[in-house]
């Protein structure tokens, strides 16, 4: 009997070893083939090929990368006192305003136009972009067409703000958004290139949940395609929600996934999550395994408030992403930056590694809130004082596409200096304003500290 059980277990382990070995080999070979073809691709393909017109299968035909079309309903328990830090994120309003007055935020791609050229540090993601661009661009095109007519299409509904808000959130759930939140428009979170495009003083934040199984395979082409497919699904859902708001008698304009604003601060202010050490929004139900988009409206929706879910406290106890980041780009402590107390990522190290490893996203994959959900993490901490999954391969292990190796707890790739280099592209963190910037206010840029 025991021999039979041992033989069955050994056979199962051997099968898993073979399957995982082949999977890692395919990951490495696929990455090498992508790099081999990259010089040809970057000469023949524009930064964002106009492929919205190419026929494609419906999103449900890609179950391995399709986003989850379900609203979150799992209740989140109150965190232990030692995990509480305060609602939302720690802000210093005077410092925030001073930073905005001295140097408003600008679109990153406008600051670094090389991002659109053949020397883009994200150019190595061309295969995932090529296969998902038709869907993403088609959704973005439909949203842009709808934005040409952002005004109301019917008389204003004769309902109370509370009833209107409840009806909007029901419609969002019906459309397949995981969660929506409402907060106030803040020009400090709006990139300077897009000032004046908002159609009201209220912001709706919409979230769609990224495919779970594919995300656990980060970094890989499959996980990156799942992320882009989630954006496509989010674009369509937010466009349809904007149509619904216009039909209630109010203006609405969705911004799109590329972004005209910093969406994470809006999501925090709308009570949808808190800022993690990895620089991402950590939602209670899916961590950062989600995609975010915002829209402006003049509808009188009731605003939500930031919430202390205990996520910052969990991050302080956990710090797995700090240890596991292959680029070493995540600091362990928070500091003030533009009036926000946060762990400021080292973009100069993160960006080229992300571009050369199918989006990387190791910091997302190894987050226990992403893997298990905040309720399970809080329950484990209350019962044992430990972070769920910490120091286990189930949570911390990942396959690395550059060498095809598996890295478990306590081990991470050693990256050669050339991995951080992108010939022809220079990331300049001190660059504050695009070279072709013309201030719409007519003020002298030098007088504004640019």
C-alpha cells in the first residue's frame, strides 16, 4: 500500500517537474526569439500600430487572458489596531499645492517622446502589443468617438443624488466592473496637457479585475496579454457607463487607459484601496491585479471617502515585493514626494527591466493581497501574527524569462548592467516639462519653475 502511494506521488512529482521544465524552457526560448526578431520589428512596426480594424475573436474566446466580469462582494473585516495607519494615504496638502504650483505634472510620454520611437525601453513587449492591439485600440477608438459628444442625451433625471448614485453603481456591476468609486476632481492629479477637458467636478473611478490564473504566471507573455485584454474590457465598460450617465441627463467623459490623470490617487480618495509599497493601488479583493480608469461628470453623485483597510500596515509587515523585485527598484520605507508620503519607485531601474521581461510585474505576482485577498491575509495575521504565504514558493516563486530559471524565496535574478540600458533612450527624472510644451495660460514657463 505504502509503495503504491509512494509510486503515485513520485510519478505526480515527475510529471510536474517535466511540465514545469518544459514551461520554463518555452518561456526562455520565446523570450530569446522575441529579442532575435526585435531589430526587425522595431524598424517595421510603429510604436502603436493602427490595427483596430483587424477582425478578432470575442474576448470570451480567450479564457486564459479574459478579465473577470464580476463585481466584488466579499466583505472586508476591520484590520487589527497595529495595522491601522489612517484612511487612504498620508497627504501633506501644503506641500502638494506647492509642488503643483511650481511644476504641474506632465504626461510621461510627452516628457520622453522617445517612448514612441524605435528605441523605446518597452519595445521588447512588441509581441504582446501586436496580438492585443486590435482589441485595445478598437475599444479606445469607440471611447474616443463617444467623447466627441460628452453632453447629456436626455433631460436630467428627477431623483435624489443618493438614488442616482445607487443606480449608477448597479449599472456598473451589470456591465461587469469589479468596483466603482466616486470622488472630487482635483487638477493636481490631472496632467497639464489635458487641463480643461473634464466635463464636471466629479470623478468616477472604474476597476476591472485582471485574469487570476494568467497573473500568477508573471512575468510572461500570457500575463502581459491578460493585462492588455483587461484594459480593453475596461475601456468598453467605462464607455457604456458614460453612455448610461448621459442618458440620465448629465455630461460624462471617460479618459481612457493611457491616462490623462494619475488614476491611483483618485482610486484611493474614492475608497477603493490604498497605495502599496510597490507603487500600485492595492484593492481589498484583488490587490493590484486590476486595471483602473476614470471619467469626469457633472452628475450629482455622492462622493465616497478614503478608507483605512490596514493595507499600509500589511505592507510594512510584509515587504515581499521589496525583497523580490528583480530590479531592486522598490524602497522599504516611505518618504514625502510632492506632498505624498509613499515609497517612491526607482523608475530608471524599473522601466527597462519591465520592457525586456514581458512587463515583469513580479511585484504584483508576489503580493499576498493579490494572491489571497485582504480578508484572508487579515485573518491569518490576527490568528498567527504572520503574513499569509510569506517565505513560500506558492507566493514568492516566479519563472524568469531572461534565463528560464525558477526563483524561489531568498533567491532572485542577478541582472547584468546591459539589462538596465536602452541605447537611444535616456530617462531623465529631472525633466519637468516637454520640450514642445506651450502653456495654455500664456505664462512664461521659466517663471513657473520649469
